[in-house]
C-alpha cells in the first residue's frame, strides 16, 4: 500500500448474524500504530454476507499486505429487549459475495433534486456504465423539454461540489444537484 492509498479487502469469513446479536469490527492496534486505518464496520442483526473492509494508509510509508493478514477483531453485542422483525437487516448488502462497491446512490432513487441552475429533476434509477463500471444517475426533468426526457450522468459528477458564487448558480447551492423537499421556488426566472 502506498501512502494515502485506500484498498478494499474482502474478509475470509462469511458472516451470518443471528437476530439477537449485532457486532462491530474494530481495527487491530498493531496496524493502527503503523498508520494503517481500517473502516469501522457495524454488522446488523440478521446480516448475512462477506464484508468488504476499507484500509487507508495514513502514513508516509509503503507497506506490503499479505493474504490472510489479521486486520481486526469482532466485538459482539447481545440484544435482549425489543427484538422485532423490522430491526432485522434486509439492506442492500445482504448476501454480498466478493468485492462490492458502495450502494449509497440507491438512497437517491425516487428523490427530487434541483440543478444549480434552478430546474428540478426526478431520480429514476442508478445504472452502471458498461465500459467503465462507473455508477450512473438516471434522471428525468420535471419540466417540458424537446430534446430528451431521460438523462444520465456519472454519479461523481452528479454530486460534485461547485462554487456557490459562480455567475450561473441561480440557487447558490454547493453541489451540482441537491435533494429538495420544496418545489415551490422557480429559480429559473431569477437568472
């Protein structure tokens, strides 16, 4: 691992959490003292799968990591009260195998977002670019257009930071698209 590099590792262990236990993966102290930081990982009651853990090299040194290296420990917590089916994990990472990228963009499906120039859009789905495997946001304008009523943009560009003081930023927001609740303001008339 090079300095400031992040790698994702797949744990050897397949996790099957019972409904009355949750667990946390804590970093191994020996690695932390070298500047290798592992992501804190929570395992919900009922989770099943093979976890992916991020390791960040915060040090100025380069390290060689070997397979089967012990990177942390598991701390279990027993749930004794109020265990109901709605608390059991059924999320997007259930039954994952191998390397799995972030699925955070799925949180935006069905949300209305506003472009910094003022128009509103509806997030239809998350796609994957067939060439680059990059996450793509698929969205629909909430106003009439003649060119297309369905668009896609790379997720990293969709949510990128912008200067809130730039001349064409009618909303003065800090990201290209932002989730909104109130659709009453027509920013396009102000520009």
